[in-house]
C-alpha cells in the first residue's frame, strides 16, 4: 500500500451518531472505501452486516447553539478506533457490534468538531491524528494504516436530520457519510 498524496481521498465511512439517555454521543459505522484494501465486504451484499472494517468512537459530549435556522453543535475532542472484523457482524440496532473486531488503528480528533444542521441536512468537518496503528494480515497481505495515513485525516461529513428510531438505551440516532483525505505535514496528536 503506497501512501496517498496530501489531500488524497483515503476513506468513505458510512455510519450513525447515537445520543445516549445521559446526553453523551458516539459515532460508529463501516467503510465503503479504505485506501487500497480489498475486499471490504464479505459477499455481494454491501452494508454493515458484511463489512470487514468498522469504527467506533469513545463517548463524547457536545454543546448546542442556535443561530437563526442553523443548529450548531460543538463536540469535544476524543478518539475513535478502526477494527478488522474477520467475521462481519455489524448491526446498527446493536452499536456494540462495531467494536468487536481486532483494533487496527486509533485516531485522536485534534480540536473541537463543529457540526451544523439546517433543514434536512447536517455537516461537520474535523481533523484527527493517527495515535496508534498495528500491522494486520488480510487477504494474504500485510497492512498497516500508518503507511497510508502517517499524519492522520481530515474528514467532511454529511448527515440527515430526519428522525430515525433509536435502539434501546439511546434517545436519538442520526445517519451520516464521511469522506476523509490524508492529512499532510507534521500533524501529530497532542
């Protein structure tokens, strides 16, 4: 796996934000593109239940602001981990299934994340530095995300504000897709 150039697209993440009864948030999901790793899915069905690679954030908090018809949230810094699931089992109605695999990399968001919603859409933009990475074997090859993302990522996310039925223990759930580019320079986690 050759490193991507600065600003090269390195992943497409499909996921959901979950708000717990205590107000804490977390996001989790799977990858529809992850560098040059193939295949990403077990079989012809492409979705969370067949995804080999998933992610899940540590719970975090957000402050909410209103600016006219814009709803703004300011998320605290935090970390998220990517997993290899040799036996895919992702299920959005059971968030814990997204962190059952082998941890392959952990990222640290570098600053607060601003999310903005207006009407049926929301957006967010954040950068995260690679905090740790481990070599893993998949489909007869050795991989390490440090080669692909030595300085981390910058991700732009788009979300729907249409209400979804949350699983037990959560009061809201919001679907999103995120597109990440490789960060350049000497970005390092604090």
